[in-house]
């Protein structure tokens, strides 16, 4: 496990979305992954880490994952990374929240697009960008040596919804198959609920049954 990387789960908003704070003690830099709500709480967590916020990384653009982006960027202007295929959802965040009887602020335009095969770094910690659509057309996972940030693709014992606008159940199955091929030791930082591991989900999650590689393959 990479000791200099501080990983903190910050569960925010009425939908109990997980924003993840990654802070690298060596470089003194931090990122917020999916800042969905309660921007003051998120900014306080960054300040407590002793690191400087350097970017916002978005796994996808549903309103509960982007609702605090505008306020965070007003306080600390940093680049925003999002896959271009999720721009329609991103630009309709406030409208989507209203359908649930909730309030969210439309975020500013993203700065840098994710693309399959990109590698992004926080200090010396590298994360590969995997485009894994299904829950959202531009959904990505960020895969590092110890962690997989799965967004709303994979949860402990479950998976993300495929009945929302722009979801694609067939694409979801293909994306889950790719995720199941990851190293079993990886800790999965999920968009809702508790973190888990690839090994645990391949063994126990009914939605991954039959998708995992045979042991030793």
C-alpha cells in the first residue's frame, strides 16, 4: 500500500454520495473525486489534509456527483476532468436534481476530457482511465496500483442503476466484465456505500457472477 497517499471517504448530500479525497503527502497536492454536495465540508477536509487542491476528477456527471463542483471551483479554481460523452448530463445537473425534489447548482464547463487509456497522476501515484459506460455514457473508473475508483459502476454487493436516462444495460455488462478482470487485491472506492475489493465482489456480488477470471488465470 502506498503510504504517502491519504484516502478519505466523504459521504455527502441526501443521496449519501461518496466524494473521495486523495491527498499526497510528498507532493503536497490533493484531488477531490466526485464532489457531489456540501462544499464547505469538502474544502475543510482538503485543508485538514495539509495539501493543496490541484484538480477535480469526475467519474460521471449525475447531479449527486457534481453538485458541489461550482462552489469548490469558486473557492479554489482548479481543472475539472470529465469524459465528453457525459456533457449532456453534466449540463443538466440542476434540472435532474429538481426531478428528485432536490437542489443542485449547474457546474462550470469541464477543463480537460478523460479518454480511455489516459494516465493521470497525483504526485507519483498513477491512475489509468478506463471508459466504462452503462450507468452513464461517459462513465470512467480510475485504476491505480492499490485502488480502483469505481463511481457508480460497482458497489458492495450491487451495481449502479441502468434505468435512468442515457443508461445502457448491455454496455453495463461489458463494463462489469472489464472491471472483474482487475487484480483481486484492488480496493474499490465506490460512489455510494462502503468500499470493497475486486476479490470480494467477484466472489459474492450476484451481478459479477460468471464474469470473474478463474483463479490462476
